[in-house]
């Protein structure tokens, strides 16, 4: 592999690669742009052609062209290598069949099955007719590699056998099964079904979901591949490989249930859509989406079944800190049917999306329940979800909203929330401690950037400006300015000076940036303090220490007010 890497680096520069994803502009001997790995107003992402590396001064992301493609596309190194080789026009010499590891061999088995299913579309016009009537274009059918498994017992088996695929590999990939009473005989798992390949993050088919073409009254409507070496249904999200770039760009993901919902959404221009494929969404899948954007929109049927199906997933998403909204669909409709009628109907449903807490509340209020029954339903159906919301401020916002809409006293709602937390062992803002590791590196990154400018100015003998920075830095952090260099930049001084030189070479823009950096520094410091106070508040509530709880609640409110004031300035 190393020779292939060197060949790619001879053909491509890191600027070639990164500029195909981001808009870059010249900045001295480097290039800069807005970082694709975190949201920012001022570009802090720098690419160095000389070093063949990139570095983000905002979030600390760094690496070479391979790392960039891996992180941006969510690929393994091997697939990133394949992508860059194709871009460079370099042919990777395949390994000999006997030297491939098991996973490579199994990937090829599933790929061969996918090609076979695709080839059957042209032989069965009734399948193409069904798909086009559902609203799919021929281009979409080809793009998503939709295929067909004829209603025969061993056609796929025989096809793969002719291609020298072993029965063992067909069994391992879940394409065939053994006959229960005669294990020497096997049969195709998918028969008489429209085949939707399920792709991994790299865009390789790893499994299938088959929709029955003619309902026989006995078979399930959808049949998915079993768990295999390549396919873990608790990790793979249908469409994620094609949606991740759009999710990052649009800063939210749309979660639908079925393949047709997803494919027609993409066809309508909503490329940030992923699908659960009829299985329960897991925390692993949600965290994968969260890494790209913390905002998610659920497509939800308006009936009670849709409500219950989404509740568990929503609570997981809220619990890991995601912002959860719901697109409420007209009764009897799904995204696929709306797109088939008019794509704007589906887009309108998304525009009218509600926060999940608002949805739960409005859903109950629409039933015109007796006040006492309403209070009981809100306590059981809505308040547990509020406990999953990490921010105390947001919790307070939602409780106030519920009180205003329902007429229930806000104090009573708070009492119910505390009772639920105590009885179910759910603590308000229970994941606050998880915020700490994320906050500290962010804070340290901002500190380093400010210190880099200060050291750089000192090296240029611009001591007066450097001293002003040192003083303000110390005021915000409450530290002795004389000790800032030693405590915050031990062993990092040369690196920080170099970074500042690269960042502000032949520019006085650092003065403007420093204002924003100091605001960010103050904000991140307060966020860290708020997180610590919330942890202490949580501990006090668990131990029923009302005095400490009151103390830390007051601290949280005070810090939140300070944060609000800072955000008004920025």
C-alpha cells in the first residue's frame, strides 16, 4: 500500500483534494476556508501545500489528504485510498484472490449478488412498471442500484456458483439458507422481491432489503438480510453513505422509515435523509448522525402508533444531546406518498416541523382531555422526555411552555419532574458530565490560539500589544498574567508562534479575530463552569441536599445569564 500512497501524493496535492470539498482562498503560503468538522463564522481551517497537511485552529482537526477524506466521507483508510487513486488516475493493483482476507472476499460476493439483481430489472418489465408508478425515475433506480430477485428457489445460488463463489460464502453473507430437514440442500433467501442494496459508510453493498412484488398473504412485506460479518443492523443506516455530505451542509438529518421514503426524498432534493429500514434506531446510529450534525427531524405518522414508535428513539437522541424535531404527516400518508403526489407537500411538512416536546404536548392537548387526566398524561408521556434534555435552561423553557398551554402551574410541573427523576433514577441533565471532555479541548484550543498571537507579537518586539493580550487573557481566566506563558503553553511556544505566523502572515486581521477569540474564550470558560455546576447540582439532588441544590441552581442561573449577555455581544 505504501507505494500506492506515494504515487497518489505524486499526482495530487492536498490542496487539490480539499478544494474539491471546500471553498479555499489563498492565505500567504497556505490556503484557508471554513472548517467542515465544526460550525464557525470565521475561517480557521488552513491547508499547507508545502507540508501536505491541514489544521483547524478552531477544533484541532488535522492530518493529510488521506485523513481528510477518511474523516469527511466517514471512510476506512482502504476505501479512502481507492477514492484518491481514482481521482489521481492511478490503478491500484488488486491482490491475488488467494491473498484477500475474508472481508474483502465477502464484499465481492455481495457485490456480485447486487450486480445480478440489477441485471434482472431489464428482464422483468413488471418490476420497472411498479417502480415508475411509485414515482421513481429510471435514473434514480440505477443510482440506488435497485434490482429484482425472481420468484425461483436457486437462481442466485446457481449464478454465484458459476462465478466460483463457495456455498460457505453465500451462507455467510446471508444470501442462501439450508433446507431445514435436508441440510445438504440450499435455497435463495430472496425470491420474488424488489431488491434494495444496503450500503456501508464507504458506499459498498453489504446486505439487502427485499420488498415482495406480489403479496401471497403469507410472506412478510419486507425481508432484510440477517446479521453477517459485513452487516450489523444496529450500526448501518440506510442511505447514510449518500446523505452524510448533505447532512453536514444542511446541518440536520431527516429520519424516515422505509427505502421508498428515503429514495424518493433524495430524488426530491432532500439528500440529508436516512432510513431506519423498519428496525429500531440505536444509540450507535444516532451518535453517527450527531457527529455530523446534532439536529435531527423525524418523519412521524399522525396516529398513536407513529407516536409510540418514535418515542424511544427520541428519548435516546435527547439523552445524547441532540435537538429533536418532528415532521407531522397527514393521516394515512408517508414521505414516499407525499413526494409522489407533490414533493412540495413533503418539504412543507419538514418546514412545519415541531420540537418533539411541543409535538407531545400538542398531541395531548388536541384530545381535549379533562384537566386532571391531562395533567396525568403530561406527567407520564411528556415530562420523562424533558428529563432527557441536557440543558437546564431548555428544561425550564419547555416546562413554562407546557404550563402556558395546559393551564397547569409551573411549580407543580417542576415538582413532578423532580419526583420522576427520584423515582426512576433519571437525573435532570444526566449527561452533563459527558460535556466536560468536549469543553476542555475546545477551551484549550482557544487559549492556545490567543497565546500564539501574543508570543508572535513578542517575537516581533511588539511588546505593548502583546502585554494588552496577556492582561485581558488573565482577567478572563482569573489567572496571574505573569504565569500564563508557563502554565498554558509549556513546550508549545514554538508551535504556537509558527501557527500564528501562518494564520496572520502579512495581515493585521489578528486584531479583529482577537475580539472574537476573547468572546469565545469567555463563553467556553462559562460553559465549563456551567457544566461543573450542573454536575454538582445533580449530585445534590440525588443526595437530597436542598441547601447545596439551591446554591448550585442559583449558580447555574447566574452563569446562564452571563452566557446570554455574551451571546448578545457576539
